[in-house]
C-alpha cells in the first residue's frame, strides 16, 4: 500500500486488525476453557496425605495417624477448626495451624 507521501507501508490498513483478531479470539477461548477445567478439577481434590511440620515433643506420625480419618475426603469438605481441635486435644500440643493445599495435602 502507498500512503499520501508516496512511500510504501508494506501492509494494508485492515490487515493488522485481522491478524490481531485471528490470534486474540483463540487465545481468549483457550483461557476460558482452562479456567473452567481448573475449577472443575479443584472440586474433586481429595485428601491424599497429612503432613506435620514443627512437631518437637509430639511424634509427627502420631499426629498424622490421629488425622487419618480425613484421608479420602474432599479437601473442601474438611473443617479445619475440627482438625485443629483434634490436634490441640493431644498432650504436649501448644499451637495448631491447619492448612489445605490443592495437591491434596492437609498440613
């Protein structure tokens, strides 16, 4: 294409938008699909293991064994306050903080 000064621009005026739209819409569709797939995957995460950090006077294995009843349950259905209460009731436990990880670990 030639502009008013007589120099060539090398691309048509509408070609840039067409290329943009050709890339933009498939990328947006892919992002929407990934968002949907991630939300569906997140709903099905099950507790696969219990990890205990910072236990000094209490055996980590004993704490993990006491929390074994939550294994296999949906991670979003686990009541962290109930888990905290169960661990806090153990002898020699001073402070408890329970976290849920999306990889299925109750920490």
